[in-house]
C-alpha cells in the first residue's frame, strides 16, 4: 500500500538514523497490521522513519529505525541477539546513487511495495522520491521484514533486513487479516514478490 504522508521529513540525512529495540510504540503516520497463525506484526511509518511491532504468543519485539532524540549511536551494519523467546537478526546497508539512478531505484521500490499485500510505503512532501517503505513476510517459523529509507537530497538509500525466529511457530500460509491505516482504513494491494 502506498500513501502520501502529510508532514515534513523529520530525519533529513541517512546519518541521522539510529536503531533501537524495545521502544514503546511511537506516533505513527501510517500503519499496516498483519496476522499469521502464530504471529501478529504492525508495520509503522513514522515522521522519523519506521517501527515494527511483533507479537507472537504474548512474546513481543519492537524494532525502531529512526531519528531518535538523544541517540548518538550510528545505525549498526549487523546485529544478532536473543530476545527472550526470539532469535533476532538485523542488517543495514547504505547505498549511494547518482541522481538518475536514485530516481529509477526509488520508483522501482515504491512500485514493488505498493503492489505487495504485506507492504506499506509512505512518501513525504517536497520530493516524490523521499519515502519510507516496509514489507513483511512470514515463512517457516520466521517473521522477516525489509525496509527502505530514501534521502534524495543526499542520493542515499538505507536498506534494512530483519529476521526473527519465533518460538514454537508453525508456517500455516498467509495472514488471517491485513488492514492498513493511513488515517482512514484501507486495504493492501495485490501480491508481489518480497525483494
């Protein structure tokens, strides 16, 4: 699902991004709720980038990648740790692109996420290539999500990939329900492949 965010960008440089686990839900500008048999996940576009909230059998995980007040830690390239019943793995990559390449890559990602049934993308005013996008997938007892944070003024694209192995999870197919909330409720678009 693709939505236009009605607020200005909060984090205007890729280097402003920080990573945190366990934060309380922050105010979201758009959300997408998904539920599988053993897990529920909420994808959240923030004014300062993204947050993902995961719940599986009462065990929870909160990942935030955003411009966080008071946080001076840079975005890590890789993290692997145990969080209670979860095995959590995170990786980030910052890609620098020229103006033509950046615009093409931004359009490709926005189209892919807009068409994905488990995707949420928010574009920000001022530049059609300023966006935050998230896609979730549940497979074989693992919840996975990818995110992209675009900074056209710098020609930088920050991509993250997260995998959480769930306790006693079984793969029983697609989500039971999916609802998007960019203000009023909306339904996600048709299927596409997770990049």
